[in-house]
C-alpha cells in the first residue's frame, strides 16, 4: 500500500461527521491526488536517469 492509499484508510477519520468530516475528506483527497502525481513524476525521472546513465558513464570514461 502506497502513501496515497494509506491516507484513504486512516482510522482516525472514520468516526468524524459533519462539516469537519467533509473538509477532512476533501483535504485528504487532494493530498492523495498530489502524492499520486508526485509518484508518477518521480518514476519518470528515475526512468530518464536510468536511460541516461550509460551515456553519462561513456562521457566520464572519455574524460579520464
């Protein structure tokens, strides 16, 4: 379970009711969405770095 999924099942919010519950659920939904976007962006950066690594190593070897 990722951090975004973990936020959806926090036990402390299960008993909340009314406006506070609505506000908390909305805030957590926004935070979950932000975490999911950040996770996808981090994965894209990792993939780009992995793809670039051989070229970087080649340049380093030439400079030695």
